[in-house]
C-alpha cells in the first residue's frame, strides 16, 4: 500500500538522481551520527549525502533511468548525490572510507555510466577540475609567452647592433594618425 510519505520520498530521490551528475552508493553500518555529520561536511555544499530506504531507492532509480544500483541495495544504505565536482566528492568519500573502515563504497554512476567501487576510486584519483583547467591555461599561454621572449630578444639584438635603443612597439608616436589625417585634408 502506498502512502503519501512514500510517494514523496520516491519523488525526492528521483529528483536527486535527475539533478545530480554523479551518485555514489555506500553502506554506512557502524558509523556514528557524528561521523556521518563529519562526512557530510567533508563532501561540501554541492553534494547531498542521504540515508535512504532500499525499496524506495530502487523505485526512484528505475524512474530516473539509473540501473547502476541494481542488486546493490541491501543493508544500511546511503547515497551521495553529487551536483558539483564529481572528482572532489569521490576523493572526499574515498579519503573518509580509508579513515573509517565502516564506510563501504559499493557502486556509483557518473554522467549516466555505471561505476564499480574501483572505478569510483579511480575517479577520486584524478586531479581536480581547477587543477586541470590551470594546466590547460598554462599550455595555452606558453606559445604567447615564448613569442614575447623571442620578440624581446630581437629588440635587444637590434639595440646591440645599432648601438642605440631600438624603438619598442609601445613607443610609437601618438600624434602620427592625427598628422596623417591633416596632410590628407
């Protein structure tokens, strides 16, 4: 028999699945309330860590089109619904699991693809999004910096050959366009 509370719970879990880019299924048997609070805090604001009922989660996952949790919903279950950086959240979960052996990472999904526990650990081993973006920016910046060094080296070489400072690009006369306009008139 369905009750309004169960329907609301299934709806909330389905919404969590649909709004998250990744989710990690865990077993939390033996963790204290204080430890769960610490885990939630370490996951950050963009990750919702919820203790769920297995039967309701199975229904919600089916409604959301998530099949990664089939056969895994047994025992005390909690799910980390990740809306932000999946790497950072996976890293927090695996670090917490290493420090607290009671937390078991069972399975997960990332952008619609099912992940087993070792794949969640591999996701956690990746560098953060910010670090990856910084590396890309450095790679993109390198050719421009090299060109600037070459141009500066050419300027210095011209100065040495001529014995006088070579004109720099910034030192072009500001009045030149105005003089050219008055000559044309």
